[in-house]
């Protein structure tokens, strides 16, 4: 793993629509250990890969909540540009309930860990 930033925690997320099933994973890594969280949403006939991207973000945020408040920087990586844009877009869209929960969890982390949300391109 190559770190290009000095964040204390790096969170890697990914969702998949493989074999007609939606599954997601998040891994949080710091200088001493890795935490992993995986989840199977179900068949693509009931869930979308786009929905899976939001769920993996929530898994990553859940992992960040397990770190002590003394941790002040974290990098969450996403590989889905549509999900990144949706998080910053305030219009109603598919899976809106997941977007709202992402915003709630981000606010909670900002209050408990005094973090700022930033986006770099």
C-alpha cells in the first residue's frame, strides 16, 4: 500500500454486482492494524450496484466510529464517481434514504472527532 497523504486512517470501500448479487466491503487501515467489514445485500433483482456503493460508504463510516476521538484525519476512498457526486448533490435521487444516513454519520463523526469533510480531485 502506498500512502500519498498523511491521514491517520485510510478507509477503502468497494461494492460489487458479481454473479447477480450485490456485496460490499470496507477496510479501515492505520499504522498498526486493519478492520474489515463485509455485507451481502442480496440479488440484483432487489438491489442495485449504486445502492451497494452507498452501503459500503456507510460500512466505512461505521469502522471510523470505532476509532478514538483523538484520531483527527481519515481518508475515505471511493471508486464510483456517481456516488461521490450524489453525496454532494442535494436533489432527491435513488437510494435517498442511504444518502441521508451517510450525511447523518458524517455529521456525527465531525462532532465526535472534530473532523472536516473535504474533497480533492
